[in-house]
C-alpha cells in the first residue's frame, strides 16, 4: 500500500521485533507524518504486541 500524508491525525504503531511488518516498514511512515501524528514503536512483543500488551497499547492510544 502506498504511503502518503492524510488530512486526519494519524497514529502508526508497531513492534521493533515484528518479523511480519518489519521495522523498516514502520519507519517508512516517518516522512509522511505531519504535526500531531504519532509513530509509536514497542520494543518487544513481535507481531501481536497489541494482544499481549493491551494496557500499554490502550495508554498510547488514549495519550494520542
């Protein structure tokens, strides 16, 4: 999917040790982030970090 800026606040989340959506894919969003957008990386948890760390992910979403 092509990356490009969107006119709404954007939050991109990922895990640095994800073997499916690798770190480079997550970093690829950085040039397209605008003021108020967020790119959050969890250091471990692999592809299902949101399942295994729901409280941490919820906090990041609420802070966003």
